[in-house]
C-alpha cells in the first residue's frame, strides 16, 4: 500500500467532505439568495420540458441506487432472502435505466445550453466546469455498471461499499478500494471532484427542494368580501 493510495482513499474523502460542508455553510451565509437554479425557462422551454424531468428523475433514482448499494451490507439482503443474482440483475437493469435517463436528460440540457444563444449567454463560469464533470461522472458510473453486469467478476459490495462504509467509522479500508477495478476508482475520484465543486455551483439548489409540500396541510381560503344585496348594485343604489 503506497502513500498515494492512502492519500486518495484515506485522506481525500475527508477533505472533500470538509469542503462540501464548509462551502455549503459559507454559501448559505453569504449567498442565501443564490441557492437557485438560475432558471432559463423564459429563454427556451421546449427542450427544457424534455431534458429537465429526464435528468432530475433519473438522477434521483441513481442517488437512491447508490444509497442502497453503498450503505446496505450484503448481510441485510441475505436476511431478506434476496439472492445475489436477483440483486445484481436489478442493479443492472434499474440502475442502468436510471443512469441512461439522467445521461439523456443532461445531454438534452447541454445541447440546449450550447444551441440557444440566450441560454448560452446566461451560462456562468461554474457551469462550464461543473456540467462537464457531472457528464463524465455519469459516463463513468454507467461504464462501471456495464462492466459489473457483463463480466460479473467484481462484486462492488465486497469492495467499494466496504470502503465507503469504513469512512463513517473513521477507519478507511484503503485496501478495499485499492483492489477495485480502475473504472470504479475513476468514478469515485470524479464523484469526489463533483462534490468539491457542488457548493460553488448551481447544484446547491438541490438543498432547496420543496419537500415540505409533501406533508403540508391543505390551505383553506375563505371569502371576506362584502355581501351584495339582492338585486345587485342597482338595487343598493335605489335604496339610497
């Protein structure tokens, strides 16, 4: 085990977490009104209606798949009587479909940003950095999913997932990640780069998702207007 492996898989994740949390707190403190997507819907809406839902829903299911794959140990699915074949087949089909949807949506949004002059003019410097990084993260993730489904020689639940969970115990299992195939290592490094850039880009709008609407009680509207007498305004003037 070299110093490089220790730096990449034992030190770098904590540095990324510190930048992610500290940068988000700083952004909220000094740029609270900047927690926005900087919507460009007024400039163009046809492509946005296609790419936006594809990207956001696809990315949501990709995130859920990563939570299950990285945080849920193999022993849990064994107790639930989910075989490894069924688990990996589901990860390949569902995860691949979600990743392709997110990639297709992002491709449409990038095409829109490049081809529509008004949207291109509204592109910030951070967009020019974070959007390509997000694109290659998705591509690397799909490559890792495809390699796992085709060869089946590497079980990330016994390698990458073990390393990821060991970070929370403050005892990084560097060896588990060092032995992972290159495509998984590249995907992990790109993901860490994305989370480092996250607080300083439009991606912070993910923290302002209106989840409260799901549990918000109904709002009851009651009229407080004056009652119009029978006959309408003319009858009221006649009484005067």
